[in-house]
């Protein structure tokens, strides 16, 4: 079902890279049962955003343990390790991202994270491969225009107002960290590290949501498209009376 919805998502939004799923595992051995699983390069440690990009760019199905991450926040956001007192105290980012230790400590204290000590593995895989049955969350990167149309699709049959968080640096906490820990739809502004190391483009935002919301949004976008509301949005022009255009939608 998610694979078919992903084909439709690509038709509706024309996104650049593969939508992917994430699934947490208590026992890493269970990850080996997944078809096509590969492990990150032995002897190398990656940021989570790098491994997500390996999946969304190259189509890899990756089984990840804490040994593959750089520890600290990278593994800590998804619950694979305790972030460590160097991070939680504010020492690590003091003088880099923050001008004092208290600001750096508060950044860590308020960051959404999966609780550590429960999960020991994580798989990321393209949704089109249907290898996670089902994933815990679905992810895709897109432009602001693509994201608002996706949210419009979410609201088509069941309206709710969405609130999102902004951590600043370590913004993966606002996307997969928040979505995995709360199962809430989460939109984030990717941070410096995601852009420098994960290859996130300057105009990309990141959507993370549970599978049911992903499916509902795709269905809703299909209805919007039938109503003549489609992506990309054809510009009407700032110097033109909008009456004729609005009449197409509202009569």
C-alpha cells in the first residue's frame, strides 16, 4: 500500500529523491531478516543524515546500529545511545553554536529524542521497495510548495492545525526524532549538519509522519488535484484581477 502511495506521491509532487521509511528494532538480529539489507561501510562512522541520504539518493536499505553512528546526538536522537554528559551539559556545543554553556545545555534539554535503552537497531529503506512492513515513520524531502500541498492533502478529509518545532542545529530531532518518539507528523527546517554532511539542498524541508498520515495525505492530494488544485502552482500574476481564477474554484 505504501509503495503504491509513493508512486502517486511522486506523480503529484514530483519530488527529487526517494521517500523512505524508518523502523526501530530492539534486537538488531531481526534486521537481518529484511530482504536486501546492507550494513554501512565497516570501520566508518556516519551521521544519521548521511545514512538517510544514502537511502534516499541511492536506494539502499541500511541496517544501522550505534557502532555505525557518531554517537552523541546522531545516535541519541533515534534512541540508539545515551547522548553523553558532554552533550547534555552543553560543553560540546558551547562556543560553537551557542555563546554560553546554559544556552547549549537548554538546547539539549528540550530536544525531541527517542528514549535510549529500548532500541538497538534502526533500518532505513525506500518506501517503494516495501521492505519495512510497515515502517514506524515515512520521510521525504521537498520544497516549501510541495510541503504545503502535502499538508493540504492531510487536511482534506480530517482537518487539524499542525504545529511544528524548531530546535535549530540538530534539526533531525524535529523530524525523525519527534516523529519516532511521538508518532506525530513533523516538518523540519534541516540544519547546517544535514546540509553540509547529508547533502540536503538549500530549498529542501523534511517531512516525517506515521504511515497512516502519509497515506491520508496522498489520498487528499488526489482529491485536490481533481478540484483543479495542483502542484506545481501556476502563477496567476500579481498585477492581474484574480476574480476569473478564483471563480474556477469557488464559483
